[in-house]
């Protein structure tokens, strides 16, 4: 049998991955009809909104959707119709960490992947290539195949591919336009290799063939977990060194620069910060920890677990620095937190370090004012309610204010804390901020984005993560 030429794609899951990825596929493959479906109607309504108020913020995304939507890109809640019509289906649903049951706190919750797979089996009336786009534990493809084969109509074939997504939020569109690599895992059978060729032809519309890597299914599934674990490990490594810098007077910027000049290592992902966040790093490492434990490899599990422990330590260390520096108490003091998203250029707040810092400040009975250029107020209240489940939201609202801009946020506060590296925080009129603050006025730069010397000249007392200056 020759490889199928893909004419219709269905993507199940219109989130941070499914939305941008399949919008770019539609843009780059005008001959393929791409339908992105989701059970969440308000999300789909936002993707279809006439004024392009899309459900996620990602630089460049609106332009992609403007060009392709209605041409060969569609968003719909009619999951069944899109499944039926498609030759190839991306499963791009969420795979969060399990909150209860076996593996709680570590294993991935595969409930959404399983529901989507069962739906495919229930409604498909023709053979399909089913592609795992979600990040999944190893051998999930095998479970998907078993479910599909046990529940589908006779005579249908389902070929499962693994095609993990490596985009980074904030640069998703440029990552998708020019990926370092596209990874496709398949069974090494004639049918598996044919399915792999079908997907290669889709990407080959814009990705140079030498960047499309083909491997076995299990290697592909593990490579995604490995890539995230190793990226997070670099951050925890530099953060561990930042603690040594602060204690000794060395400068983590200088250390990172010197280390990164080694061509075996390179300069990327060596930026100390208040800790990594996002929906993936912690979840995927914990997944790897769980996998290692299930395989009776406790030393391997402990090794990866330490990356997460170090990240938690970094966040706690930073909030403690704030309390210690403000004369060992922040009770009733006003702390301004600039940034709530887990990193710049996204509105995503999942596992954001800002949430942990704010929770720590509130537990010290400080008043906190938050400003973020992209995150909606409702999301902030939602996240704080979830992070502090024992305190009613009305009580939290008495201690927290959300401000419309940085200057308003800083008014009458004792300290400004930079939690997200938004570029606009560099360009704030810091003299104006200083004038409105209580004195002494402190800045805690958890992202190393500000010019500490310039701030000191204005009169601020400044602490930058990874720098050991005394103030
Ligand atoms: N966010 C990232 O930067 C990133 C990067 C690479 C990989 N990933 C992985 O991609 C996957 C998706 O992540 P995300 O950030 O896009 O998640 P998300 O929560 O933003 O989106 C998932 C969407 O799937 C929908 N969904 C769930 N079950 C469904 C079903 N049965 N039918 C239809 N829709 C359903 C949800 O309503 C939701 O809108 C995860 O496995 C994640 O680990 C994420």
C-alpha cells in the first residue's frame, strides 16, 4: 500500500499547542483542510471571533489565523464530524499531572487522551492516521492502538504516530515556521513507515527534509520528555549556581557567559531566574520520575526529581530574600508584583513562579498589588484561589489588588518584585515609580532584566537574583 496523501486534518484540542500548530499547518499547506475541534465552546468561539480576540496570546498568531481562517482553517465544536472527515488526526489534548489515585502528583493524567481516542474509535467510518501531539508517557501509543482496535468498526486501520511538539510559548509561531527539528516516531513496519511518510509530506510543505527526523515510536515519546527534562535541568543548574553567587559576591551573568562560551555547551537556557514555570517542565519531569520508579530505577528517579526540588527551592529562596531584606517582616507592607504570566510574551499562567511568590507574601500577611500586561483579571483570581485553597477568595481579595499598569501598581508600595521578564518593565519610568513609593524603596529583580546601577542612582535599593551585592 502506498502512503496516503493527506487532504483533511482534524486536530482534537484547540489549546496552546493544537491551535498554533494546526493554524500554521493550514497556512503552509493551502491544499489541506484543517479543522481544529474542542469540547470547550467558549474557546472555539474565541478562535472564531470576528475581531480575532483569540483565546491565547502568541506573537504573530493573529496574522496566521487571519490569513487561513475560513480558507482552509476551521474551528469547531463538532468533534465527530471533523473526525469522520479526516485522513489524519492530531490528538493535542491536555495531559496534566494526576491529582489523585495511583501516581498522584507524578504520573500524567491520560483521561483526556483516552476520551479522544475512544471518540475516534466510536465515530470513524474510514481508516485514519492518528498522531500523538500531546506529551505522553512512553508506550501511550500502544494503549491508543488497543483502544482503537477494540472499539472500531471492522475493516478499519489505525496507524499511530508520535509527533511531539517542541514549540515554546511566546515564540510558538517562529518555532513552527522554522523548527529546529520535527520528530516523527512510528512502528518500523511497512504500514507504520507509510503513515510516517504521509506526515512527512505534510511538514515537507515548509520544513526542509533534513530537519524532519524519523525514529521508533518509543524513542519519539521519550525524546520529548528528555528534551524538557534537560532544558529544565539547565535552568535548575544555573539557579543553583545563582545561590552560590549571591552568597559569595560573584555575578551569575558573568558565570553564565563564561560557561556558555564553551561550544560544547552554548549560551542558551543559562539565565538565572526566580524559577521555571509553564505547563510542561515540571509535569514532564515528574512524569519521567514516575516512569523511572515504575521501571525500578530509583537513582534515576531521584536524579530528575532534584531538578524540581531545586526549582521549588529557588522560588522559596527568592521570597525569603524579600522578607529578610525588608527588615524581616512584610506584614501589612505593600508589595508590588510585576508580571503574573510564567514567562514574557504569553498570557499563560500555568505553574507561574509569580503564583508561588504571591502565595508566600500573602502568608506573611502582606498586601500585594499585581500588574501583568496580558493576563486577565479573572485568571489571576482563579489561580490564586487554586493556590490558596484554604482561604476564601473574598479574603484573598482583601489582601490583593490588580492594577491597570506598573506605575499604579507601585504606588505606596515598599517593594517592587519583577516576576516575569516582560520587556515593558525595562522601559518603565522608574523615576516616576520611585517618587510614588514608600521609602526606602526596594526593587527585587527576579529576572535580571533591570539596570540595577541606574535604579540605584534614582535612589532604589536593588537586589538582583544571582548577584551578591550588599545593599
Ligand atoms: N503548552 C506548551 O507549550 C506545550 C508545548 C509542547 C507540548 N505540549 C503538550 O501538548 C499537550 C496540549 O497542551 P496545551 O498547552 O495545548 O493544553 P491546553 O489545555 O491549552 O489545550 C488542550 C485542549 O484540549 C481540549 N480537550 C481535552 N479533551 C478533549 C476531547 N476529548 N475532545 C476535544 N477537546 C478536548 C481542552 O478543552 C483544551 O482546550 C499537552 O500534552 C502538553 O504537555 C504543550
